[in-house]
C-alpha cells in the first residue's frame, strides 16, 4: 500500500505527493500493475461533505496513476477516517496493489 496525503479541504495532489507516486510507478516492471484507490477525509466537516471530498481524492490519484499505465480497478471514496488523532494523517488516499496487469 502506498499512501498519498492531501492538504486540508483539498483534493489537489501537491508536488511532493506527485513525486512520490512518480518515483514509485516510473519503474518499468510496474507498468500495467492493477490497483485499487481509496480516498479518505478527516473528521472536520459534515459526513456528506467528507464523503464527497474523499471521492474527489480517490479520483485525483486514480487519474494521475493512469498516466503511468497503471490499471485502476476501483477508485472509491470512503469518507471520514479516524485512524489517527493527528488529523492530517487521515487526509489521504491509499493505493492498494492487487496484482499484475494484462
């Protein structure tokens, strides 16, 4: 699993996170890899808003991955994540590796 973090109230990928994704997926051996992407939000704001934001985060990561020939099988927003008391660690998308591509 690769975690990609977002700024507060944002679904825009910042450069540091784009570099993280790029450095991982530029490896030729990973071309065509199948993944699932799950977006999350922290607990600030309404559940409805956070679900929408988490979906936008999953889509942003999914769209960026497709540039590298990664097959995104599923991109889903799961709403609020309460995994960490440090709120910024809950503002993320997870890229889950599920297998080889075509």
